[in-house]
């Protein structure tokens, strides 16, 4: 798309706000919408327009980016009473960047097709700091032409775009399974650190060893440090959001008739944490379940 | 220790042989022992001496390195009928580099103390190629003076020495829990790749994505590739050896009164693989259990 | 209710058909409905009336019993386009005997209340033979007056009614958790029999021992025999129906924020079985997953 | 054997003491031994002789019954420095009734064979009250002639003898897997009761329902009541003893190359309980792990 076209952005949460800010730098005609409009104030002050509803945010035949909390919110802004799908209409493009189920992407692609619009699924890896720094990793799937049109938008947001074909749900499978692999590493490190602690081995020394040798990549380096120090607040990514994602993985696995016992184990850790009132701490805090089971707390 | 002192090396398996070769370059007075003496031929041709028994390999008050298959073999060469412990005697040093239980290290440290010898536990991370290239990561624990004496030996074998204090079993806990964390990553990737496959996502594309973005470290890069292609032969590290290590982790966890459900899950994968006759393939091949459960094979 | 009142019965599957037959003996004015009307022929020949839709089956202010396949079917016959809820209306009573989620019961109780009808949840334990023999165990929950009115109906179907209070979903929780406890016994016996077999102990002798001594109740006696002989066809209760029930237990547990690892284990067994094409055998056939993992098949 | 022959009984714990008392009624020449001789006082007052060591308790060619705490204790009284195996000698018979591993039975059968003695493995099901009331269920395996000779002894102790052939370890496999199946039922009921409680269903009503209907056998009737009321003290069977047994099942399963995930789950429950200081409560108390995970305590 052209940088002087209008572009709509819906969802100004902790990820969406910095993403919209980056898009505003490239697309001065940015129109934003958020359920709670106060969140839009800084962007409006920086030059963005504020729409009163999802439908009013989009231009017929235009491009809209969504970054909302979950499947229900995404369906609401797209297909709900004030949803933008009918207005977007013929020639429109929806770039969906939220972490949602592949089923939802498939449904939206179908619904948009009825109106003559196209759909690209483009979820991201990275925390708010990465979003602000245009350092997101973006995975995409959808119609080839739609992806070509989306490219300038996505380039303004991330450090790389990885393509997974034309099936609209594929990028969501990649996103969800990525979060699963990350949280599996957290669980493994948590159990290993507890074993070390119970044997008198220093947690910080072990975490540092991993990051300097066999696991020299940021996820291990950063998370092992948080785990070693049991520093779970403030949350970088809330445990209850991790549970939401793992629930989606369970749904996808069920739908695919694939048993995933490690997913079930993570789910058990997360649900236990929630039952103990720890939904608001960082998701690395699932480690406390291991610590408690071993009598360490 | 001084490089013109005699040094004994016991255990010339796929790891021990290249390690002994590297030591011979630094310690020309190297004496080697292997249960099957034929394995020693290349080293003898390169200048090493061959001993007829563990006891005959060591010098009183000297230094001996062991790199054998398991706890039983280590106890046999050290404390068995022809074991070297009595000969090593006062002032001796045993550098134990095998992957064994912390209990065995504690036992050996005690037994050596009775003879006036010291003990350093120094297991390694790395495959035979890394051993040959002096690229092993070494973790150590034991008496401070003993570690100082061992340093020239360990420097000749690896790219870094990480210290975990004076408790002789600590380094073994670090080694075993490291293998556990690695195999956990394999299980997580295996389940995620199966989910991707069942959703029509290309396995190789997903594996490549991980290695290029969120998991940019060799363990993920190498193992995800093997997993994506289901290339489990020839084995880099045999599944049955992985099972041996996971059994040791279970023993350590039991002894520490620490439930480790992820260890139990890996054990179930490994034992299933063994029951199906797959003990000789690479340990990444635990993924086949997931594939079969999902009807992919 | 009075035995010469009209009574509607919806759902003539393997359980519903013998139940309707028993009701016809007591309530000669029985009106039946089934999606596939051919299933009603024997009942019509015996004197029942056949309705063309759920709505046409019921009398305003009357009583209707439902026994259908799942939550979706129950919502359809009750609240769908031809659903009976509006017709049933003021003073009506819905006795819901299907195995469904407590959430569905709570929803239906609310919807019926809007029309002035009452709702009793009354799922059953027992196979088709028990249904035919009026030997079902019935668990109930709901409004006290509604349960009093339902009593003659339930007495005509089972050998005992167990009450779990006024909350409409309670009886469903009891039913679902009952199926979970039963299937847990199957899994335990399956693992134990495999261990016995691998140690040369006769499967049939072990099964007989349990039934004659420590587990002298029909579930163990009957299921252990099927397991010992691996006689999974014809199915008494299809594995895919067991999976449906275990899915419901997972939903209820998630909703209650209660981790239930044994439920997850059973789900993994069932889903594996389904992926291998065994959804149509008896649910005791989850044992084959254990047998295969141990290399026994 | 003849009732006026001498008979030795070793191990006067909570099970052994009432068993010895019953044997004394039939075999007046009973000689007893216990590590702590004070436990023997009531039996000596009732007419039994007290031996100073296992070896002194037995007659050459005689019969000895053992009922001790674990594998180590059994090996000690049989093969230790004061063990009875050499004295028992040619024509002797050892009836081993402790809960031990099949491996230990196989070892003892071999060792006794070297001295010309025979060995019968005959572990029991039942608590101390059942032992006192001669209501034990006895499972046996071993040499046919040896079992014939043992019969009068076993008949004096239990309400039934179930035979599992000539392999000495078979009866131990049956005993251990029986305890596993029982504890699986406890875990299942514990999870189901927690689900009920979280949904407002009365725990006692649910437990009573099971015992009166689908699970009308003493294990469910008794254990469900303890679980419903969370009455875990005083212990009928200590949790730490249950852990010992489940460890043995894990060993047997490992040796048989059979993955048993439900055993691993029970082990995790038991080990967690131990880490929390609950080794001394009744083994039904594993339920507290579920309750805590769900935030119920």
C-alpha cells in the first residue's frame, strides 16, 4: 500500500499502542480506534485521527490492522454490531496481528471474502519494548496479493517477516506453537533450577552457565535470570495471558486429533497458578508450582 | 599439574578417545587404559603408553582422568578388584568426567579421601566432534586445591570451565539437569512440529523460523532441523544413553524429594521408544512417539 | 405427574429407545420424537404417538423428557427453530437425562424460566441393557417442586434416584465425574495388566482375582474381563463417546479453575486412540495405547 | 506342614504381630523374632518362643514366614550376617509375605536353592484389622510342592489363597499392581470430589452415591468416605509406605520396559506430599495435592 493512503489501526493495548505509534511515522493518515478511547490520547496528540467505532475507522476498500486481546474481541470489532467488515467491503484488506486461534482466522477470511475483502494473518513475537523498537518478529499467512499489499505495513513494525503460505490459519499455528515452545523451556528450567537448589547448587550460577554456553539465545538468557531470582513482578507477560494462549493450543490440538502431553503439563501449571491467585504475575512464575511441590516455599 | 608429569586416562569410547588424543598433545607421558585394548591402538601409535589394568595406569600420587559409560563402570575402574584407588593413594587426584550420578561422585570422593587422594567431578557438554575440537563445555566441582591442579588438564579439553563449588556431586547435578533441559526442548519442538504438520504448515519452514528468530542458538538450530526432517540415524547421541541420563535425573529427584513431572514425561517417551526397538537411534527420535500418537505414522 | 397425562420423550438412540419403551408401559399417552423417525417405528407399533418436531411433541404446561447425543443436540431440540421451549411454556417441565455439561443445564434452566417452565437435570448411569431392565442409576438436581413432579417418570426408568440439590448443573457434574472415575479404573487396570503380562503373569487370572477379592463390584468385574481378553468389539460404550464426556470434564474443570491431571491423562489416551482410528471400539480399548507403548502389540 | 512342627515367624510389625498371633493358635511351637524384641512380649506371654536372631529362629529343614518392612530388611534377615538361609538349609521352606519387589523374590529363590531350601512368595492384601480377623487375601507363587507345604500356614492367616504359578516374583507383581490400582482409585475420587466441591456439590453425598451404586465394594466405600471428610489421621496405611510401594512399581515397570504414566502421576502426588511433610498421614491424603492445586486449601 501507499504511505499516503489512509490506514486504520484497532486495539491500543500494551502491544498495539507502540505499534500504532510506529505506523503513524510512516502512514500520517492513520485512524485509530480503541474500546476505551482515553488510551488513544497520546496518538491523537501525535497526529492520528480517532474513530468512534471500528466501522468508522476504516475506509471502503482500505486497509485495517487489528491488535486486540483475544478471539472474542477480534470477532466483535470485525463482525459485531459496529464491526468494520461491511464497511471495509470490496477491495479491502484486514491484517490481523492478535494472538488468536487459526479457526478464527479461517472464519474471518471467509466472512471478508463474502464482502470482497482479503485477509492476512500476521501475529507477532516480542514484548512491548520490541514493539516500540520495531523489533517484532512477524509470521504471516494468507492470500499472496494481500500479503504484497500488507508488506509496507509489516515492514514498519518488525525486524523480519516469515511467510507460511496461503492458508489463513497457518500463521496462528506458528504463533501459538512458538509460545508453547517458549513456555516449555521455562518449565524445564524451573524444574532444573529446583533440582539444583535442593542439591545446594547456586541458582544464579546455573542460569548464567546456560546463557553463556549451551543456550546462548535471549529467551534462555532472560528467562533463566528471572527464574533464578524468582523475580515474577512486574509481569513482562502476564501468566493469565499465557494460560489463554495454552488454552488455544489445546483447542488446536484437539481439533487436529493430536495428543500433546507437554501442553497439558503446562496447562496444569498455569491453572494451578491461577487457582492460587497468581494470574497477574509474569508467566515464568509457573515455576512456583514446582517450588511448592518440592517444599521449597 | 606439570605437563611432563605422567597422566592416566581411562575410557576410550567415542568421547574418551578424542579427549585422550588432545591430552597426549599436551601431556606426552600419557598412559591410557580401556577395557577393550584395541580401541587404544591409534593412541599408542601416536605415543601413548597402554596399561593392562586401571591400577597399572596410575602413578602413586599422580593424576588420573576417567571417561567411562556409566556409574557401574566408573565404580569398577576406581574401586573394583583392579581399580586404581589404592594405587593412586596419598597425594593422588581423580578427575571424573563421565556422566554419572552425584551420589557416585560423593561416594568416590569419600573413598579416595580414605587413601589420601582428592576428587574433582568434571562432566562435559558436547558431542564427539566438540571433544575432538577442544570445544567441550566443562562443569566442575570439588576441592579448591584439587581443581587448581586439574586446570591444565581441563584447559586442554574444552573451551570453558564453569565452577560449581566444592561439593563433589554439584557438577553432576548441573550436567544431568542440562541434558534434561535439552531433551525438554526436543520434546517441545517435536510436539509443535506435529501440530504444525497436522495443520498443513511446513515442518522445515517452522524449524528454520525458530533458529533464525526466537531460538537463535545451536541446540535449537541443529535439533529442529533433525526433527523437521525426521533424520534420526546415524545417532549423534543414542536414545538409550539419553534414557540412562534421564533415569539418573529421576534418581536424583527422588533423593531430593522433588517431583519433576517433565522428567517423567521424557522418561515415558524414552521408555516407549526403547520398547519399540528404537534405543539405537538419535535421542531426538523421541518425537516418533508423538507422531505415532497423532496418527502421523 | 399423573400416569394418564401426556408425556413427551425426545431422542430414541440406544439409551432413549428402551427408556421410552419403559415409559410407554406407565404413560400410555406417550408422544415420541426422533430426528430420524424410522427409529420410532417399534414404539409407534406399541402404541406411542409420533411427533413431527420437538415443538409438536410437547403439550403446553406438560412434561418432556430428553435423551439426546450431546449438548448441541439438546440445545437444538429445546431452543432451536423447532425447539419445544416456547410451546412447553408456563407450568411445563423439562426432564433432561442426556450426558451434557452443567453449563448447558444452567442455560436451559434460565431459558425455560423465561417461559415459565421448570427444569430438572437427571442424567443416568447404565448401559442399554440396564435401561431396558429399568436398572439405571439416576442422579438429579433442580427445583424441589419440579423434582417431585418428575418422580413418577424417573421411578419408571431406574432402580434408584440420588438427589444433589437444587442447582441445575449439579447432577451433570456428578454424572461426568462418575464417568471419569470409571475410566480411571479402566486405565489403572490396563496398565496393571500390561505390567503383569510383561512379567509372565496370566491376564485372566489377575482380572479374576480383582473381581473376587479387593474389587468385588460389577465395574471392575466386567471391565477387567474385557481388558484381560482385549475384547473391545462390539462396543458397549464407544470410545468416541467417552472422549466426548472427558472433553466435557475438561471444560468443567477449566471453568472451575481446577487442574485434574488424571483427566488429562485419560484424554491423551482417548485422543491417541481416535487418531489411530479406534473411535468406534469400546472405551476400555484405551488400554491398547498402553500395550503399544510397551511393545506388546 | 504338620501343626506340631516348629514354625518360625520373623517380623512383628503392625501386620506381622496379628498374623503371628493367629499362627500361634494353630502352631503352638511357634518361634518368633523381631529386631526390637519388646514387640514380641505379648506373643511370648501367649506361649511363643523368642529367638535372639533370624538364624536362631529357624530349624534345619523347617518352615519360616517373613513379614518385614521392605526389601532391605528381607534381605538382611534372610542373607545377612545373622540371616537364616544357611541354617534353614536342605529341605527348608521360606514363605515370604512382605510387600517387596519381584526381583528380591527371584534373588531369594536362587539363594535358597543353593542351600537346598524352597521359596514361596505370598504377599497379602488387607490392613491390620483384616490380619487379626484372618481376613487377608493372599496371593502366592513358587514351586508347587512348596506351596502345598505352605498351605496350612496360609490358611491360618487369610480368607482365600490365589495362585499365580511357579515364577517366584509373580505374586509380588500382583501385590504391587494391586496397590497401584487401589491408589489410582483414590486419586480419581480425590480429583472428582474436588471438582464436585468447586461446583457446589456436597462431597459426602457424592461419596455415598458411589458406594451405594456404581462402586459397591469396600475399597470405594471406605476410601470415598475418608476422602469426602478429609480424614487422613490416624493413618490406616501411611503415605510414606504407599510411596515405597509405588517406587517398587516404577522399578518393575522400568525393568519390564513398560511406560506407566498413571504410576508416574501417583508418584508425583506422593512425593509432593512427602516434601510437604505429610509422609505420616494416610495415603488417601494424596488428595490434598489436588485440593491445594485448586486453591481449596
